[in-house]
C-alpha cells in the first residue's frame, strides 16, 4: 500500500510538471523593409470610415491601424490616428453611423430588419487635433480622390482640417514632414465613386491622364529618398460593392426609369444596368413600377455610365500597377479580392463564409461601400501578404475573427 | 483508497481525446500498462473487450475486474502565419471499465463487459479563433457487451458478444451573427442506442506461444431528433427557430486486430498487437436540421478519414508472488489527412508509453495500476472546407487504477 501511495504521489507531481505542451512560435521579421515610421495615405477606407460615417469605432479598426498592430512586432515605433474625440460619428452627408433596426409594418405586422442612419455629430468637423509632437500617421481623408492628396487643405475637405498641421497644407506635405520609412497608398476609388454614387448624373470620372499625373507626383515626392519603401493597392470595380448590386440581387426587374435620351424621357431598365442602394426608399413607394412614376436617373447607372466607370477603373489600375513595378513596391490586388468576395461562392476564411451580400455578407458595412471591422482586417491581411512577398518580410497576419461584423438589434 | 474508487465511478462519463480519431486506449489497467495489447493474452476478464476467444480457455472459474482512469489532456493550436496561440481547457476525462467472466461448464464461459472504447471531450475557449468550427464537444459511447465463449479444444477458443452502445454527443459552436449580447451560438445535443458485435479466436500454439485475432464491428450511431438550441438575438429568432431538431450519424469504426504473445520464461511475457482500424467509415458528418430556413441550412462537413494501423508492444514481468510489473508502447496513426484536420478532433500521429503493476493483496484480490503517457507528433495542417490552418500539439497523461477479483 505504501508503494502505491508513493506512486500516486509521484504521478501527481508528474502531472503538474509535465503538462506544458509545445507551441509553434511565429518568427516575425522585417525583411528588407524598415517599418519604424509607417504612414498611411488614402481615402475613406484608409481613414476607417464605416457604416456611413467616421467615428472612433471604425478608426480603431481601420485597415492601416490593423496593419500597424502587426508591424509593432517588426519594429514599428507606433501609429497615431486622428481619433474622433466625441463618442459620436459623422458622415459626409451629416448623418451618424447606420444601425440595424427592427421595423414592424403597421398594416401587416410583418417585421423587417433595416439599416437606418443615426444622427451625425457635426462638432467632429470642428475638432482641431493636430499635435506637432505626435502627428497622425493615418492620413486617410474620407472622400479624397488622388488629386486631393496634393491640394491645399485637401480641396477644402473638412475631414482633413480636423488633423492637418495648418489650413493650407496638403496631405502629402503632412506625410513628408514625418520622413516615413514605409508608406501604404490606396487611393483612386473616389475618382470614380463620386460620379457613381450620384447615378452618373453629376460630373465624370477623373480622366485617366489626370489620375496618372496626380499619382506620379505623389509617389515621386514620397519616394525620392530611396530608403522609403511602400505598398500600393489597386481599386475594386464598383460592381463588387453591395451599394451597386443589392437592389437587383434577387434578379433583374424591368423597372421604368427616367432617361432624357429616350423617347418620352423614360424607358425600361436594361439587364446589366445598376440600381443604387439609395433607390430603396423610392422603390418602396412605388417608383419604377409605372409610367406615372419612373425611377429617377440619379438612382440608376446606365450602360454608358457603367462603361465610363469601367474604362476609368481599368486605366487607373494600369497606372497603379505600373507605379508598383517602377518603384518595386509591394502590390495588393484588391480588385481581385473584391471580385472573389462578390463571386457566387464568396470566400471562406477561418471557419466563416464571406460574400458581398448587403448586411449579411460580413465584409461590407451598413453603407454598402465601406468595410466592417472584419472586412478591414481581411483587407489588412492582403496588404501584409503583399508586403511579406515583396520585401521577404514575415509580418504576422491579423486574426480576423477578433474583429466584429454588423450588429443585429 | 475506497474514497478514490468512489470518486472515479461517480465522476462524469465524458472521456478525452487521447487516442487517434475518437477511439480510446484505456480499456483495462493490465492491458493499458502493456501498450494496450491483449489479443493473444490471457489477462483475465478484460478479454471480453480484447479477445472474447481467450475466455474460452480461461483457467479460473470466476474473474471480475473494474477500474477507471483520469485523463489529463491538452491540445495547443498555433495559427498559421499568425502569432495567435491557444490551448484547450478540456475537463478531466474519466473512462472506466467493468468486466466479469464466469465459467458455465467445461466448454462455456459467459461474460459481461461495460466499457468506454470511444469518446472525445475537448473544450477550446469560448471565444477562440476557431469558434465557428467548434467551441467544445463531448462525445461518449458506453458499450455493454454480453459475451459467450467456447472452448473448441484445449488449444483453441472462440468467443463472441453483442455490443450495445449507449452513445451521445453534445457540442457547442459559435455562429457569425452578432446581437447586443454578443455572438450567437448553437448547442447540438443528441443520443442514441446502437448495436454491433465483437468476436475473436484465441490459439495456444504451444506452452510459450499464443496467437489471437479479434474483430469488433462498426457501430453506426444514428442520432434522430437531437436538439439544436440556438442562442441568438431576438430579431433573428425566426431565422433560427427555438424548437429545431437535427439528425446526424457518427460511425464508430470496425477494428481487426492480430496478436501474438511469447512466454519467454516463468517471469517474462512479451506481446505484440497489430490493429487495423477501418476509419474510412467516417467520410462526412451531416447535420440535417428540421425545419430549414434561409439562414439555417443543413450542415455538410466532409471528414474523409482513412484506414490506419496501430502497432503495439507490451511486456509483463513477474517480480515476486505478490508483484507483477508491466510496460509497453504503441504507435497510433492518424486517420485524418492534412487538409481535413478539424479542431473538433485535431488528429496527429501519437506515441503512447505505458507502465504499470498488479499487486496481489490476497490470493483472490489484486490491485492493478497503470500510467499512460501519450505525446502527439506536431502537425502543421488544417481543415480545408473552413480554410482554418495552424499547428497542433498534444499531450495526455493518464493514470489509472483498478481491482481484480478471481477464483
């Protein structure tokens, strides 16, 4: 018995000393790049705009911030974001974050879940948060086109004046002052999006030549110092965004639409043409169902407008690719990523399937254009993969399941 | 010691994943101590499980043995291309066994076994990175096996038993739908009774050499009307109805084992088993939900297990009239290929090393103890259908104790 007692005691000791099981440790490495000072240039996506507005929640999960969290393991010295001071949010139209609400139809008692805009906090535009001792590394300016990065005050963009060093500076100047060792540049979608969001009724996509000039100026100034390295991303086809695909996602409908060029000023929608998410309210009140009430042109991208957007997008992406090649930057094919997400099969990552379905797809937020926090993490991982490949680095990927998607009521 | 036994028997019947797939290697302390060999051994009533044929040649009139083990197991996960690491917090498993054999006549021996040859109990952190695949699972299968053995002649015994399997599964996984109270999750719980058989031949080739062959059939655990309990925000309750039921089938694979044992001298016996496991019975796990909604579709999960071999070696040494010591080792191949390693059953090749002893308290009573240490061979793999990849490591420490009464 004595012996057995001792053996039991011995086994107990073993249990507590031998229970450590091994892990396979990740070995981070900066490779051929220096990530000490990382600066991000771009538009709403870079800024962390989500659910139709800019607020702290979206900024904290902006894709550059997620990249920077990973770069902290390969020598990054810290990444300052121009965080909104209030608890609120504000979008370019003055609204606050969209939220999913449960609505009850008073006639049928049917319930539906619909995104509704919140109240924007306009005071955010009046914030002056520039701090010379800790300037913002995230220089993403919501709504910026390529030329905005060169323009004084970003062309009068109130999102930039919040954190710009002075009232006449440009985004590029505020970037150069920091002497970055590494830069991410993802710009250009608003060069077509401004036109597309208005149903192609106002303005036109930036001419490819003008886009190429702006881009050439930006990169030649940022990368005169040969030590600075970077990552550049192309822009997705707008057709991959739920904002342009959701309304007809159940199938084509021969809606009656306004078209000044058509006999009688109206015609039927043609297959392939896009109805914008903003048309949802008008459609509910019967617009597009009859000749008496055709759907306004600002809610529709017709074949001509789509062709203009497509050719501009292709030209911009050629410019971006040739810059990547010329400067030997890491190149992120976000157009391909978004194409995969919006394909029938979607993409499967870490146990979940993602698609471009509005609300439920997981990648796109409630505005149908910008990313959810998890969408940002998926984008950040594409950047990291490209940087690792180009600079022989070993930056760990972000764990996307740690980031949220949309919240149901 | 009495208190210890009571604790073992009253503990929950969940068992841990300390063998490959979800088969368990602690069916008797004596056999466990010898690398879980036993097809060509006569170690008493545990032959009900290892080879009912051996009981046909049982020397004694009665043999009863019971015992249990404590399983302290741990699995770690290091995510591919990431600094993310985590480990399981699995509850302590407590597999148990009881075997009793009684001689009916010169040629017939009747016996009964109650044991837990299959099971899996694994708990990851609730909010871990793979939570959409699995949060925790408890799979249990208790086999009740009435058996009859027959002495064909003085050298050859045959035995066969019916396996009545009381099985159940209880698992949780997260759903990628967030409400005000956090992410949704589902609990799937079902149980079933299923049947199979266990038959074996035992041949005493000479005083020194014995041979055995044993076949345990596949058991199809078909769960019908299991409960699918969704915890989801009220706005989505119509998408995930509260009274959802599910059907699923989980096969317990057939095993064919060949064994040989040599009595080298009066003290030393050596044994070897070669066990072929028909894991290819497990090709998919389908949860057929009723009713379906646009958000709640049937869940089809390919498994694609492949047949495997387990190589076992064991030795027994009679130190004195009172004390027998044992040792053994085995190598257990994983049935899971590199693209189908799921954190629900994170398979890898495993090496088991064991020690043990029996101490005769009286002429009739003995205490049997074993200690089994299992280490998994690090595996870089993943589950392709969910695109979830990383590196798994595992280890289990399993002390066990039992008693035998024979005359």
